[in-house]
C-alpha cells in the first residue's frame, strides 16, 4: 500500500487487513496471523470482543461525542472503579492517551512542587515535548533538544546511584517517575530494593511519586496495577492503552491529599473522555476481576516457563504476568520476517527484545501455539543469520 501522503514515522507490516477476531488478524490474501502484542497492549480481550462492541454500539446509537460541557453517566462509573482499585481516595482526570495522562501528571507536579524531576534510563512516558523530556532514550530526545529543564535520569535498578543522588539532592526533588516494568525499554522489572529506597526517600523528603501504568496497568502483570507487586505508594497513577477497549482513552489518578490539584479550568480536553471509549472502559474494568487477574498471573508463569524451554534458548526471559520480554542474540529483523512467514506477528523493542503482550484472555492452548510459532521462527532466523555470516565471510 502506497504511503506517499503519510508521515514516515512507522514501519508497518506488509499486510492488508481484511478483519481481526480474538488473537488473530486475517489478511486480504486469505492468511491468518497470531497477534502476540494485541495492538501494543491495547486489546486486553483481543480483537472484536463482543461485549465491548455491544456496549460501544449502544452508546454510539445514542451519541458519539458530547464534549466536556456534559457528563456521560459512564464517566463517574469508570472513575470510581479506577480509584477503588487503588484502595485509597482520589479523583480522575480523563485524557485521550498515555502521553496526555502523563502531561496531566507533570502539570500537577509543576503546580504543587518546584524542583528536580527524577526519571530513569529507558523509562518511556510519551513523545510530546513534555513527556519526551521524561523519557530515558537519548536517541528519541536528541533531535528535539533542548527539552524541559530540571529533569534528571538515573540508571534503572542502580541502588547505589539512587542512594547517592538522594543523599546529595533529596531536598530538591519535586517528583519521581517510575515504570515498574519497562514497556519500550526492554521489559526490565523494578527491583524490590530500589522500590523500598524510593519509598524511604519519599517519606524523608516529601516528593511526589508517579507510577506510569499506561502499559503495565489494568491486569497486565498479574496485579491490577504493576506497582502493587512492590512497596510503592504513588501519589499519581497514569493509565491508558487497554482502558478504552480499543478506542483512545487515558486517565490520570490523583490520590489522597492531591485529589483536588486542579481547580476549575486549570486543565481540560475537548475530546476526553469520549463517551464511546468510556462504554468500552466500563466493560473492560468490570471484567478485570480478582479471579481473572489471578489467572493472568498463572498464564504469565506458564508463558515464561514455556519460553525458557525453547531451543535455541534466548539470552533472557523477563517481565511480569503477560508482559514478557525475550532477549535474543541475533538480528531482530530476520526474526520478525521469519515469524511473519510463519503467521506470527512480533513486536521488537530495544533492538533485540521481543515484547509479548498477548490478549489477557488468551488460553493455555493458544500460548502453546504462540510459543511454538516463535520457536520455529527463531530456529529459522538463526539458520538464515548463519548463512548470511558465511556468505559475508566468503566475500
């Protein structure tokens, strides 16, 4: 498909989609592909979920947009459910994306605290000017510098570096942004030691703690929020991706003492919360029961164990729940192409890490199918890589 009128910021699969259902995408040439990353974690219940579609259609038959001058009934229902899952008090600002949710968090911090904002290397918080300032990828930031000042990046899970920085600069810290599982940064998991030190420093110096749950939240890691695996008590939580059931919807949760951080007209959005996306969110949140999320954790353990039994064995398998990264020691482009030929769609991050974000309602048989296709593709890619090395040595 020609893309002469589209900004060249993406590298799409060479597939023309006919339809999508469950875990599978069907192309116009009659092929079926297993989607191992569910629209980058957006489709918690797979493509074309009937309950979500029904709720959205019912809402669309009433209206599709009403602006923030009116309150759709699902707004309070969804907000209340999100706050309930924190087991604390608070209020919600709705946005259209994860970046916008993090923008709201940053704006609140600017109002409440003056000083340094701490982020970590390989954190990803968005691509707007403000959120890019908090994102720990030098290659993404460099063309757009200078960005926001007073942002400091520390090595992820480097306890000594964090302790030393806090000892010297603790009184100057306004906020700390944390991704408990790196999404774009390679699926690294926050250490319990660093999470404990963050909370100790927070109690000592009173800075605000932001948990970016845009990708890792909403049951993805085997807890409703990924920070619940650790000792963290954030002041602000950001969510998006799976929240809208496939439509754009983000949210920023302001908890306890800062619930009323924004007064009238201090922040807003023309489109958010979109009532059709809210209808999807209501269904998504109702289905994310404790029992369902416990099953996600078990599926994640099964996926991890199955990946570790593959031949050839990957360099590393890491992550939590159904948010798993597989690090491979080969050209990821070869692997992605081999997988495509085998009917498996792979998402590569940090150059050589395969990011698995399957639909949360994937069953154990489908996990086996996904890993079998991945293992076959990995073997074929290794074979092609070896041939390329031999050919290059001859030349």
